[in-house]
């Protein structure tokens, strides 16, 4: 399963560094616009995706908002 995860945070650089260390994250980018970081994530199931987005990121960083887009292919 592949997803694009968009993140609003007070610490974009820290979030990007953290995401770069996760084996499931294929790419992470700092971006301009409504969000601060965009990551491409490949996980075996929705449970692991939720763990990354809802638990791991939020326990390490001040996350304002996330938007997760799961691909159909």
C-alpha cells in the first residue's frame, strides 16, 4: 500500500529527518504551500500507516495537521 502523507508542523526539518530514517518512507520533501512536508510511504497495511501517522510522528513532534492520501494502484 502506498500513501502520500502531508504534514503541517512547527518543526518541518525535524519531521523530514525523522521520516527519512523510517524504512517505509520512500521519499520525504520540505514543500511550500499549505503543508510543510510531503512523504511517500509504502506499508504492508493500514495499521502500519496509522501507526506512523497517528502515533510515531505525533509523539515526537508538534503536528498541527496531517492529510493522508492512499493511492489506488
